[in-house]
C-alpha cells in the first residue's frame, strides 16, 4: 500500500536525523541543587546543659524530725528529733529534658525514682515508694559547684504506722499508703557530675485528707550520695 511505504520512509528519515545526535551529560554546575538538612550550629548544641549520666543509684540515711513539714521547711532551728532512723536506697532515671523553647526552659528536667527504706528505733516499719522528680540545674555558679534542686510527687507505702504519724494524721489512725513529697538538693564537682552529695526531706503525708482522710505524716532529714552510670 502506498501509505505503508510512506510510513517506512518517515521512520527511516527520523532515525537518520536523530540517530547521530548524542546528548552531552550535564556538568555539576548545571544540575539542580539538592536540599541538604541544615546542620545544628555549635551555639544550638551548647544550649542544652551537660548533665550526669541518666541512670543513678542513691543511698541515704536520715533521722525523724518531730515538727510539722512546714516547720521543718521554714523554721528548722525549732525542730526536735525522734529516736527513729531511716536507711534508704533508690534507683532513678532521667526521663525527660525540657528544651530551650519549652515553657520551663532548658534548665529543667524530670527523673523517675523507685526506692525502699527501713526504719530503726522507735519505729521499725519498712517503706517502698515511686515518684517523679522535677529538677532544676540552672544555678549561676556552674564552674564552682554543679547543683540541682528537685521536688517530687508520688506514692509511699509503709508496712506499719508509727505513733508520731498517728498523732499528726488528724484522724488518730493514719494510713499506710500516703503521698510522697520529698524536696532535695544535690551537689557535685563540675568535673565529676556523676557523683553527687544529696540532702533530702523524706516526707510522706495525706495531702490534707486526700489519702485516707490523713492530714500530716512524717519527715526524715536525710543525707547521702548518688552515683550516676
């Protein structure tokens, strides 16, 4: 058919024209730019303070303070002590660090803690607890001493209720399960932040009746050390 011959002729002509054309590869300067992730600046990396390792073990020894918790905090020189001691051990882990852009800022972080303790003297109860600690380490003397301040919220269970806790309970019976609120201060050499000296008010109470109708509780003034790993 005449159209068949025409089609073949067109194809032969196209191959003849384009067959000898070679496309030159594009140079690097002619290639479109590839987006690269922006590296973090050294200033941005420096915003997050250097902290100890996230896991830690703490050992504390304390003595029972007979004053109310507010008295221990604000007028400790008027306090007296009971012949009851507490030896305790805790394991903790840093679980969250606030960023520079957060509502608290980069000097705040959160630790989780689980602990156990044994009382000696007038009370021989055992205690176990778990808590979250909100901590701050932005004090203006980082090159002199690394210092943290923290407060906790959690639960504490004691195997028996001491006479002092019954007196302060508000219901004369107390409760084995109470809230655990234990503010602490910790100090370390800036060149060895993994070892800290710790002082803590080991406090359990009913938060104005929220736990078993209990108001007050007990407070041990404790001191010891913490090793991070």
